[in-house]
């Protein structure tokens, strides 16, 4: 029987009653993001009834200790603050299960525990397994979930898995990981999380494009000159992150996932409907249509990699990348990368997409800027500088989420001179600061069975296929493209500027 | 400048900002922004409060301050005194500002009008002349829908907010709303704060029956009991009607009280209201039937409701956010909800019948 009260109340899919098992429950992600996200979902009244979280980790600790650690974390990180009354009820559903990730017995006892919860509830529940552990444990976890029979829901119920990035480190490892995951869970029950897709502004890209008749007719190579996607960070390797980062690099850590997701949203064709697969079908077409960069020469012409040397950011002196904590002093890992990408489709023929991402840049900002072509002829006498300026649509992903449009206007006065002006929309000044955290949206979607904002297997593998060619040119060719340098606190290496200036363009000033 | 008269409310007008000649409102607003470059004007809607009660002036002024902190809008506050002598209008402007990212200030414009001795045309002219163009008009009409609420005005309103808890004669008000909606070709989006007061109770009820065992017990529901505070009878009636209708019930006017006959097999459903002298607007909702019960109750001073249900051996006990109660929060809740809702409007015919059974004034 359908719940008759649900139908008229909700504008979105409702999360279904379930138990969430978090692997790596004592880690930073659980404390800073996952538990505060579940708590805030509860505070909004969106958490399904009889919800439970089971933390699965190696250290020994009773439920009470686990709960009090999470409570302390929630007080610190919860978006809507912390209420003791709500926490008391919410925490009743939090449990801890100690086990090694590679110990089958631990999974068998987990099954007993989950069955016991189901019995107490009087109904078998759905199960969501969240892999927040280190990636090297993904494979044994999958295998043992399967062996313990936890990968299938009880009759009429579901079992799903949420995977945190990285989804492999190249195409081969991604395929292996995906094979392992798909041997345990159906692809339709697999949710690869990319928190960029949970951000309001990323979701707004589709609304901006497909709900406004103003933009979509101009969204092609007839009117758009080029697109830039920038993800700048003003931090380096603080907090010991150098250890992981030095094995990954900017291309794998950011471009393969987050920035390709943004690129897909900007460049995709309109989906036929808003079902998860319709949207993801269109996104994957973009990645598949990326013109491959084969060989060191093509990579050198289109991709710039760099490391920062010592400099200062926000007036604070910073060491060079190779001097950072836990970074190999002879590291060949890039912490800055700039790419010129071409998408071989009818819509985007001849339109370059420039992507740059880097550490120790002057400020933290992620944005997409769409640069429109200049008018064929401007009948006003004005400076060459202004004649060269184009209309630009900027979509700010973070921080200060919003949209800005730069246009030319007549400057007041007797003369007919022009001036650039900016129309600027800020989410927070118009809508307040009530946006849910990306994880709240994504966890709700996973519990509701909506995979639209999650990466599908073919998206991930096609992205790796493209990235692998660049990695091959950098690390396996006889004449690898050079590793460039830039001072910390600058906007990247001069070679990245040259990448655009060779095309008669320049990076947008952020 | 208009000449000030010895109005007893003059002191209250002083808090409305700077008085300006009616014809100079736009010009003076422009000056307001030019005076300070650090201020950014933000506006997504035109939000108007209409009242005919001078006593509401201070309260509405404070409300707008709270509402604009959450919702960027051009705020229009209209105080109409139709019986107050010769037609005359006065205007005040103000900027309602809040800090934004440390350096800037984001502000909304507030324009307040005092309309004495006028009619519907005067209200319309004032409203239409001072809208932020291209933005939708949301009107919170406080109290009775008087003769000033007429078709030319309602046809321009995108969303009309009313509070049926303040109606002396709900039958007449529902009739006015039904007519206005009919005239608008069903386009007028009507929101009632009494309906908003039960939003989270309804969410909690829906969540309670997400569980399949609980859901399977719904055809056995025979009694719906709602406990409400004095003055919130309409909120309770709306809630009772909604629950009964969702269970497939149709009000049988021939029977005493509020009896709903199911369209499908199952027992009739009776809706009973229990009025308390004070406390939260809606204090509990109980569904009872053979071998099942579900109670959603709110303790005094708690921001949460407790959901307690049992079906045979199956029990559940949950906590959910409770409904907001202050007018600022209720309005904010409405303005946060994008898109129109036809649910309330579809409930009006049943509500009218239930109100009618209690006797119309």
C-alpha cells in the first residue's frame, strides 16, 4: 500500500527507511561531514523513521564512546547548530561495530546485528553501505560484503553502496574497482559520490541553461568563443595532506572528477528528461567527445603542469611544494595543471575549454566563465582595450556562489564612450545562507534512490581513459613535457598564460 | 512635504523611516542608495503587507525587518483606514540592512503607506505604482478580506497569504477566496498561515507511515482527534480534513459532527477537535482504529514533535521538527516554498462545509 500522506507533501523523492553502515567510521569524513549531514537532515524532518547508523571500524569502542565523539564533532560542524533534544533521539540510532576490514567474521556479525535491528523494527530495512575508508580497502570490503550476503536487500528491500573518491588512480584500477563493486552491487545500486555535484551552483548550471530561453540558443560555437573553468586553492599541503596528494596530483585529484563533472554540465546536450540515466547519458557523451591528447607533443601543446616554489600567500611565507611535509623532495607530482580541451561535437567544434586548477594560488575560488564572441563590428570609437572585451557569463561555484554577466554600456557623458559593467547575482544576498551542505543533498538522494548527482561507471572510466594519456606522456615518455614552476601566491606559471595568449586569449582575472 | 496632522498614531509613524512626498518615493529611494556605496540592494519579490488595523503598525514594521533578513524583497507596508475622513495618503521609506561577508551591507527597500479615507482604487493605485518591475507580487492580507480586496487587485497578485486564525467569519472569507480564485482562472495562489501551522505535523505523519507495517494499518483508522489551542480551530479543521481525505474519506454533511465516509471499503472516519485554553496552535494529532494507534504530540516549549505509533506488536517512537509559530517564521516558511500549491485551494470546499456545520456568523 502506498503511503497516502506522502504524495501531496514532498517535492522530491522521499528517503526510505534504512540503516547506513559507514566503513571508516572513526575517520575525519564521518565526523566532519557525514554525521553532521545526517543530523541536519533530521533537523529538517527529512530523515526516514527508525533510521540507524552503524559505524564499522577497527578500533575497539562501545556505542556510548562513539556517540559522544560524534556529538562533539556535530557541535562543531553542524550547519544548523546542535540541539540536545534532537541529538538524544538521533543518537539512539547510532551504533558501533568493531571489525577489521578484511575479517569475514566481522561482516557475519554485522549481518547478525543488522538482522537484529530489523527484528526490533518489525520489518526488514533497506541498507546503505558507505565506503569512507582508505581506497585500498574498497576491494576487500566489497568482497566480504558479498560473502556475508549483505549485498542484497531482504525481500522488496534494497542494498546500495556509496563510494567516496578516488575511483581508482587510472583506467585499469578504476575498471578493476568497478568490476569488484559491480560484482557485489548492481550499477543501479552504486552511488559514486562527487561532492561538487551536490553544490547548489553546480545543480543550477542545468537550470540556468535549460530553463532560461536567453542562454541556450547562444550556447554553442556560433556565439561562444571559449570557456574557462578555474579551481584555485590558497592552501598547500597543510594538515599532512602531502602524503596522499603527492601520490595523486592535481590532474587525478581534481580534474578527472570534479572539473570534468563541471565541464560535462556546461557542455552537455539537454537531457530528454531528468531521470538519472538521461542526465548521465548526456554528461558521458561530453567526456567521450573530448579530443584525445595522444603523445608527449600533443600533451605539451595543450597541458601545462607545475609545482609551486616558495612565495607568500595572504602575506604569509610559504615553502615550495617539494619542501612540504610528507612530500618527496624529488617529487614529479603536479600541484597545478592547466589544460586546453576541445570537444568534438557539432555544438562545440572550435571552442576551446580551458581548465586550470592549482594549490597556493592567491585565493580560493571555483568558477566557470563562458566568454562570448565579440560583435562582428562595433560602430563606436573607443579604446582598443574595450573593443577586445567580450560578454562574459560567470558561474561562481564557491565561495560566494552566484552568477555574473559582464556587458558593455555607454558611459554617461556627451561622448559615446563605453564602459564594462557587471550584473552580479549573489546566492547568499538573495536567498540567505540556508543552502544545505552538498553531503546532505547527496545522502538524501542515495537514500531516496536518485542517482542523478552521482557519477556512473562509464563517466568515470571515460574520464580516466582521457587522463591516462596525459599521465603516460608525463611519466612514461622519453621526452616528457616539462614540469613548470610558479611562486606560491601567484596565478600559476607563465607557461599557462602562454597557453591562452598563443590563442589570443587570457585567463580571466579572479 | 505633507502637513502632519495631530494623529494619535503619529508616534508609531516615526519608526517607519523617512517620510517623503508620495510622488517622490522613487526619487528618494534612489538617493538612499546613492548615499552609501557599500550598500547592495537585493530583491526577488514584491512583498506587501496590507492591514486596516493601526494597532498592527509597530508589529508589522518589526516583522518586515525579520522577513527581509531571510528574503530579499521590496517590502510594501500598507495601512489603510477607509473610514478615516477625506482621502489622503502619506509615505515613508526605509532601508532594512544586514551585514554581508564582513565588508558589504545588503539591504531591502521598505515603503510604508498610510491611506486614509480611500477605497479599493486608492489601494490599487498605490500598490501598482510602487512595485519593483518584473518581480512577482506577494500580498499578506491581514484580517478580514474587506471591500478593498477586489478583482483588479487580486488579479495582479501572484501569491495571496491570509491567516484564517484571525477571521471572525470564516464562511464569508472562504467564499471571498473561492470567488477570487475562480475569477483568476484558478491562477491565484492562496496560502493560509493556519495551513502552514500544520506543515511539520503533516510531514511527521507522512514519515510515520513510511513504514509498511504502519501503512498497512491505515484502512483501519476510525477516529482522528486533534487537540488545538483556542483561536486555531480552522488549522485543526484543515488538518482533520486533509488526513480524512488522504484516507479516502468524503465528508457526509447529513451526519452530526464531522463524519467522513470512505470511498473504498473500511470504517467511517470521525474527526473530533479538542480545544485547549492555551499552548501551541496544534498540540496533538491522534489516529485510532482497531489494533492501531498513532499519536503526534508536541510538548510545551519543545521545538520537536514526538511521533508514537503502534500496530499490533509493531511500535515506533520518533522525533521530528515541530511547526514554527511566530508570524515571521510562518511567512518565511511560505516565501521559502517555491511554486504555487493547489493543495490548500483544493481543500477549501471541504473546509467551507465543515465551517458551515459549526454555523456561519
